[in-house]
C-alpha cells in the first residue's frame, strides 16, 4: 500500500513538463507580487489612519502567510495533482529534509507562523529580541525586519523566539512606556529636582497620561551621586527617543537655573599597577 503510494507520488513528478514548471513559477511570482501589493496598500492606509495604524499593520503578516499557503497548496493539489495521501507523504519527506541540513530554514518558517498566529509581537511593536532592539517593520516567513534607533534595517531570524527572550514595549498599543535616568550631585535639593523633572514630563507634548498610564518619578541613592528615573508613556511609540531628548534638555535647563549640578567624576587610581 505504502509502496504503491510512493510509486504514484514519484510518477506524478516524473511526468512534469516545462509547462507545469513555468505555471508553478508563475503562481509563486504572482503570490509574491500580491503579498507585496497587499503589504504596501495596508501600510499606506495605516499611516493615513493614526488611530488604527498598528491594527492595520498586524493584518499584513497574517495575509502574507495566507497568500503563500494558498499558492503552495494550489500548486501541489491542482498543478501537480497530488492527492491528500500524497500531501501527507510529502510532509514526511519535508520532515526528513529537516534532519538532513534544512533544520534552521524550517525552524524559521515554523517560528514565523507561530509569531503571526500567537501574536508574540506585531508589526509596529517596539521589541527587544536577543541583542536586537527596534520597531518591527515586517514579519516574514524566515526573518523579522527591525528598524533600530540608528535607523538601520536589521533582519533577525524568526527562530530566535525559541532560544531568546522577546520583550515587547507596547504589545500592539500605540502608546509605550519610555524611561530615562538623570544623575545629580549627592547634596542636591532632591525634592526640588524631582519636582522639576515631573513638571518637565507632564508638560511634554509627547506624553500620554491617564489613570492607567501614570507618570512615575523614582529616586535612587548611590555613594557619590543620586539618580532620578522618570517613567511615562509616549502618545506615539515612534516618539520614544524624541521624548527622552525633550525631557532631558528641559530638565537640565531648569536644573542649572536652580543650582542643581551633575555629579563630579571620581577617579579611582589603580594602585595594583603602580
């Protein structure tokens, strides 16, 4: 029974002609072009609608997987006329291929499907995956493309979700918490410093404040200096770094007016090398 299925399966491919190969190639090209058109249109539409920007972008990976899956199924079931049993047999061959050196490729593809279906992270999210950090530009079958704070486009393999921790700063929301640290002299007026920092945060044009999105100012005491940490939500995650720069600039302008200074450098000599 199994041998006959294998023989029929092989016979289907033995009679493949140039026309069949060209038709399959045409379907693959059409699927790729269609996926790119859909991604382009949804991206443009999302940028025109700020409120639904992230919601529209999350649809893109799902539609791409759907288009590619349908194209592959159509090629195998209609062009090559494979039956259900043949498709099962092909799955077994693919499993064998994984064991013979294509493991990473299939891990990337499997991880890509998991990311889309389970929404581990979504297009538009700010994520940290392994040593990579940035905004998710695209989720492909093999890799995730990130725009870093330095405006570099990085392609991170999808299978990192199996081996690395993935942290999402906004989890599909347009708002995101941004934090910054400011260091002052140990004998500074801490109450005044915290008041100035809070005022700078709540008056920023980039901040978003609500009962569930509060502004928090934290104080930490160190041997030679004190540190203030401000935590607040930006209205649009793309303003994360502009927000930090705005708060830092306005806070220090006011600090210098009020006599609050940064900590002095403490140089510790390496007596062991003398």
